[in-house]
C-alpha cells in the first residue's frame, strides 16, 4: 500500500497534462468483479509525464470512446461535461479509482519523446457511482439491473454523416457516392464533419466506407420511387443522420465563399433535430482553395449546434414514436372473435392485449378504445431506444415483440400477418 501511495503521489506532482492530447488506444486486458484492466499509452517529453498521460488516457477512452470488448464498446458517459472532465483529471481524482499500482508494459522513444505503455485496473462500480453523484448521464449499458431502465435514454447515438442529394440527381446510395466523389469541397466536408462529431464524443460511421461495403447490397440497385429519400435515410447505419451540403459560390466581384449546410434528423422518424448554415466568409478567387473554404466554415460551427442535436434527440427519445395499429379478424374465422378468451392462454384477449400494450408502450401511452369484436384500432407511442441493449428500438423490433405476444395468445390456432406501412401496422388474424 505504501508503495502505491508513493507512486501515485509522484503522478500528482507531475505538471498538469490536461491540455495535452490523450491517446485513444486503450485495450481490454481483463474484466472481473466490477474491475477492468486496460492497456493504454501516453507520449510526452518525460517518462513520468508519459506514464501519467497513459493512465489518464485509459480513463478518457473508457469515458468517451469506449473500449472494444467492454459493454459492446459503449462509452461510459452518455452526455459529456467538460467541467467534470477538468476536475477529474486536473485534480487527479482518477487516482481514487485505481485498485493497484499501474504496471509499465513498455517504453520507447518516438520523435524525441517518450512513449509509455501501462496496464491499469479500474474499479468501475465506484467510478459509475461518482459519475451519478455528480449528475453525469451514464450510458444505459453501464447501469446494472433495475437502475438501467431509469437511466437517461439518450444516450449514445451513432452518427452517420452523408451528402445532401436532391431528386434531380437521384436519392439512392449511388447518387450520394457520386455527389461526394464529384465535389472536392463536399468530400472534404464529410470527412471533417465526421471528425468534428467524434471530437464531441459521438460514435460515428464512415459513410464512404459504408457505401463501398454496400455496393453488393440490394439497396445499391434501388431505383427512384416516391418517398425513397426517407427510405434511404432509414436504411443508413446510424441513429442520427447528418446531411451535409458544401456549396462554393462566386460573385461578380471575383469573391468566392463556401456555405456549409448541416441538417440532423432522427433515423427512424426522419424527424428534424437541428439545421444550420455556416458560411466561410468571402475570399478572392484564386487565393483560397475549396478545402480551405470548408475549413473556414468548420471553424464557425459552435457548441450550440451539437447541444441542439443532443437536447432534441433526448426529447424525442423521452416522448417515443407514435404509431398506429389496425387489428382485423379474417372473414375465414367464424368461431372466434376479439371479445372472447384467447384459445392458447385462456385469458380474455382484449384484457391480455391491454396489459401487453401498457407494458410495451412508451410511458404507458396508448389508446385502444376504438374497437369491436372483429376490429381493434390502437394508437400508441413506442420507445426509440432500447435501454437494456443500448441501441435503437425500431418498428421492426416492435413488430417482432408483437408477434411473440400473438403466439402466446393463439398458439397454432391462428396466425398474425403483420404489414408495416410507414407509421402504421396492418395486422390480420387468420
């Protein structure tokens, strides 16, 4: 114990490294009884400073990037707060959550600096308790048991950044790919905006890579159809889709300017979260390249834009998504109706349905008052986020859960055919 205290005291006396860049290479070594052991690195002028930075980098990765193999790679903190980070690192509070002296694995010289690799064991249970005590939103996947459903649900949405396309050029994935490849400013903007979201703690997906990997997919061969743009957005691999448009315009006074347009929508509903235009300012044509103009536009993006996305998404998650269900009885069924007991469970069907809806509707918000013995109309809010799994909850997920309910009520006696039409489910019992 005396040895670890002396070691940690030496770290506390190191110069403040908060302004330095943390590595993002923490790897999981082991996990046992609420403790996780991570391997991470730090690079600084002196070995002691590099060691301190390596330890801080392990915590920073755990907080904001997530560690592969640990809770599905989900970051511990759902909504970052700079004031907490500052106190946690600059006041050396992280030391309280180390269970043992960090072990040096390797050290080397890198461009006249020292790079140190260490393993650290962190008490995650105590660390999460401290986050919650300081009112930090912990990602749902990091909260155990019953507390999980009470965790702020917003939380760790995946962002995919895509080019804005219009109907004149097509709205499928191929049109998006061409838009990015044929516009230098747009292609650069996609990369920079993706990096900016990652910098603000969001998980991001590389859109260009996704397109290249999807060329063999049926979606790449889709032709233009009504409302196809919404369908394309819903098939993108993210919880929030940020559409980017970078237009470089010239005026009659030989000036050029880039207008960087960003609009964020929720993946499932295509509901607007935030939209803004960031102009680069005007420069003489020939003096500034397109990518430089994009860079000037990027500098105009403020924290307010990211805060608006976060708060809008949190509200949308809290409210849920409204859908409608029309449940009808096939004309071929003459010996049973919705007012009777279920043939499999023996419970009154409408009572069982009412109980199931109360359990699965967001905040138990639903209405099935419009019904007869052969028809039931239901309006309800379903969750947008599965807190237990830390990921989106789609209409397809809801339909799957509903099918399971029908099997408990009907067994092999009747079958439920479910057809999804946007925000509506058409269900026929036959």
